[in-house]
């Protein structure tokens, strides 16, 4: 099974709302990722968790707050977003390789976020 | 940082035609993946191919790591092959960023019936 699930599929929120995106995988992967994809652009990395610890934050604004409560779950908490944050948010997971090399990443279907 | 360039940016084919998509990268890589993004946004894994050649049905891919390029071949194209094809890499070397996939801008493929 190479499935990564994400909920919700679509989300519309106002600039004063607080919402959360959820990602789940049951492949035993210990690295999980959040990517952001604007329309007609490639995905861009936001955060990486390795063994439930934040290992990479690509200078993402603090209105995006990631959380990895256990090895299967990854959340992205959203607060005071701006209309320009509207995008497709993709979650991915992979095994962790120590030292050189990385393993294949598997992506979820994404959450399409609209900020009004 | 590492640069990933894909060509062509757009490609229109008649059903049944063959095509080759190219991905050039500017530094050594630990990981190279090809994805197909369907109209609903799902990124579908096609190949994990940091080096060598792989085949899966009508698709095949070759990565020549020493020359810093990868090719994706699509044979006997079908309308369901339409979408955007992305090449993505992780920079190589010990201690390279864990899983930091850098995507090219993609090739948008349209297959006409």
C-alpha cells in the first residue's frame, strides 16, 4: 500500500479563521513533508519532519504551523492567512535514509485551499 | 541551489504518437523522480530513478547521472496521458538535505484523440 491520505479535499476559509489540514500514512515511513503548489507552478517544499521532529522549515511564515503528533500523522495548522496563501497543499512521506541518498517520496491527493 | 530544467514546456501529440521529455539538472543528485500530475492535482509516481534505466508498460526512463540529465519516454500515447509531467531531484552529497525535492517547471502534455 503506497497511499497517503489528506483531509479535507477542499477548504474555504476567511482571513480570521483557524483551520487545520490533516495527512496520514500507514506505510511505516518516518519522514513526512508539506509542499505548497500555486496554480501553474511546481510544488515547493515547506516543512520536513524526520522521526517526528521538524528537520527543515523553508522560511515559512508563522501563520503556518506544522505538527507531527505521531509517526503516521502530520497536521498543518492555519491561522490569519492571506488570499495569496490560496494554493494546493500537498503532503508526502518517505522512508528515512541516514547518510547519502534519499528514498522515494509518495504524495497525497492534496487539499485545495481558498482564502477569502 | 540546484537548478532543474525541463523541456519542452508544452507538447501536443496525436493519440498513438511517441514522445521524449527531458530533465537537466545542475549538480549531482541523490534522488530523481518523475511524476504525472493529473487534472485533479494528484501527483502520481512514475519512476524513482537516480541512475540507470527503468521501464513500466508504455513508459520508460533513463538517467545519466554523470551527464546530469534524465529522459522520460512515452510510447503509443493515450488521451489519459494528458497532464503535467514533473521531474524532481534531491541534491547529492553526504548530508544533503533530507528529502528536499526540487521540482522542475514541468512539461504540459496534451494528447488529442
